């Protein structure tokens, strides 16, 4: 396992996942690939790393990467603008290659027609893929897909449904492009997973937190003066969550000891749980069922829904606020990250 650099910060190499995706791209597009996992495990970073270090450097691939994060998508127009731009748009002048691949470029007249709804957006984009270089494999990557929820086209046509149908056309039906879709919203993913039609046209890849060895190698490599027992303590409280460990490192000088800092991080997680329970005025039965789930997670590391029935509803509520993580593929629930398990231990 190697520690590399990506955009000026450490990148803990995800060799296995990178190899998985590079092999995947060599195959013909047959299904949509859903990339999912708990909050902040590094889904976006991994895909952007692969795009920048492998795909953009390889002439065999034509990559388009649309990230809806931070984009206000409230209607059809916003969606079109987030996706396509006219080829001769002044927008592309002086832009680096790294921004160019974030949009599909279409002929100006076609763009106008799409905006005026004279042409169907999806047919036009499919046409663009059809006309792209025959020697290149197309790869379309969509991040933060859940942004498209609850948006209607005309009348009662849901944008998301139309978009997913389009993705099925690109993969299963025409094999024109690979389609990768990223999300950390598993309630949303669950709906897809339990939709019989979508399930057969989809693959699912979990990107989870890092393991002990990877975190240990990374922390030793950073040379911050942590002793072996400090690293074990950090892993006990924060698990393989890089995002949480980075935060710990950034603020460690504010505390007199590592234990004090980890206790405070646990308390913040406890408060978050308490706030959620109070804000939603959960009834006694809900709280008890949540406590049961939490107890099992403390004991086993995960809660198996095949074994215990009748908990999906309460799990969904805590998954919505990213305290729990429901994996629809394995049908199990875990804490969204290790710090919540420490918080469960305190409140139970
Ligand atoms: N392989 C890695 N090595 C080191 N740091 C990483 C790695 N992957 C992600 N990170 C760091 O972890 C944080 C979260 O990463 P990122 O935003 O990619 O996660 P995500 O899974 O896409 O999150 P979300 O669930 O919000 O979509 C970032 O600060 C990122 O720099
Ligand atoms: Mg992300």
C-alpha cells in the first residue's frame, strides 16, 4: 500500500479499487455502475483520481464527468446548463482541460433547440455519443445524482426517471457509453436497488472506509509523532475515516491530550444523535428500536436486517441524517463512521 499525492494532499492508494475500475472500463458497457458508501469515504476523490491519472491520459477513453454538488438544480433549464454547453461558448476560452471534461459540448444550434425544447435533450445527447470518435470508449460519470430528485419536466414526467432511462439506453441497449453514478444517499440507492427493472440494469460497488493497516501506514508516513498506542487509540475512536482523522490532525494542538480530543469528538457525535431524537420528537418505541440497532452494532459491527425484521423504517431515519449507513446490497446497517459507535457506547 502506497501513500501518494493528489492535488497537493495525501492520497492513500486504493490499488484494488483502481484496478477494479480500470478492468471494468475495458469491458463493453452493459449496465449502470452505482458507486456507493458511507459519507466521506472518498468516493469522489477515488473517481477523480482515476479520471485525472488514468482516463484523461489515455486516448482510448472519452470521459465526461458531471458533478451536481453545489449546483442548484431546480428545473429543466438548470439541468441542461449543468450538463451541456455550446461548442463555441466563450465559457471554454482560457479554460484548462480539467474543466472542459465537466461538460458535454454540443453544436450551438442544437444547444439552442434543446433549451427551447424543440429537441429532446436525451435524444440529442445520445446522438452526441453516437457521433463521438469510434476509436474511443465513452465514459459518463455523474456525482451527487440525488440532486435530481423531485424535479419534474413537463407535467408529471420525473427528470430523474428520464435520466435513468437514458442511462439504461446508453449502457444496456446501445452500449454507447459506460455510466458511473456516485451517491452516499443510500435511502435513494435503496429505491433503485428495490426497483426490479433498475436492479437488472445496474451493478453496485461499495467504497468503504479504510482498514487499520492503511490508516497505520498513512499515519506513520505522515511522521506526526504518534506512537503505536496513539495510532491504535485513534483507530479505535475514528476507524478508517480519513475525513475524521484529518480533522483530528488539524486541531490536535488545541488539546492537552489525544484522549481529550477524542472524547470531545465523541461528545459531538452524541449531541448530534440527541439533537436528532429531540428535534424529531421520536416516540418511545422508535427510540427503543434505535437503541436495539445501536446495541447490535456495538456488539457485532453491523445490524443484519435478514435476521431482525421491522427496523428498516427507523434505520432509514437515522441514515437520512448520516448517523447510520444502510447497505441495500448486503441488507445490513452500520454506523456511518466509527465515532458514532463510540457515541452509542456512551448513550446506551
Ligand atoms: N484515498 C484517500 N487518501 C487520503 N484522503 C482521502 C482519500 N479519499 C478521500 N480522502 C479525503 O477524505 C475526504 C472526503 O473525500 P470525498 O469527498 O472524496 O468523499 P465522498 O465519499 O465523495 O464524500 P460524500 O459522501 O460527501 O460524497 C476529503 O477530505 C478527501 O481529501
Ligand atoms: Mg462525494
